[in-house]
């Protein structure tokens, strides 16, 4: 199973939402389509960033990439219900390195 990673910058919380709800929304949305292997919150340049590693089902290379991008977009939509977001990145693990999809 190919391994992917999505990174999403968080620029603020929407009123009435706890900080924990951001990661919970991200993981819950991504798990509806994929197996989530790991998740973490980093501070990059003073801005919070969610990082989630997940797998997609085996198929052709471009189909796997399309599924990963679609899953990341769904995750972002779910997070935007509780937080304001910035840049979204999708990366694929290939030969021990992460490369943009």
C-alpha cells in the first residue's frame, strides 16, 4: 500500500471550537477513506501545521495519487468546519523520500 502524507496549515480556530477538535476532525475525515498511520501537530514558522500519514489502496500510480489528493481535500473541508486553514500539501513516499504529488 502506498504511503502518503498531508500537511495543512492552521491559521486560527473558529469560535466555540477547542484546539483538540482540529486534529480530531482531520483524523476522522481521513479515516473514512484511508488508514491513518500517524498524526502530529508541528509549529512551522510560528504557524500550527497538521501532519497526517496515511495509506491508499493499491492501483495504478496516478489513481493512487488522485485518491490521496481527494482524501486530503476532504480532510481539509472537515477541518474548515472548526478552523481557518492555509496551505495544503500532499506528499508520496518513494524510495524513502517524501515527494509532492
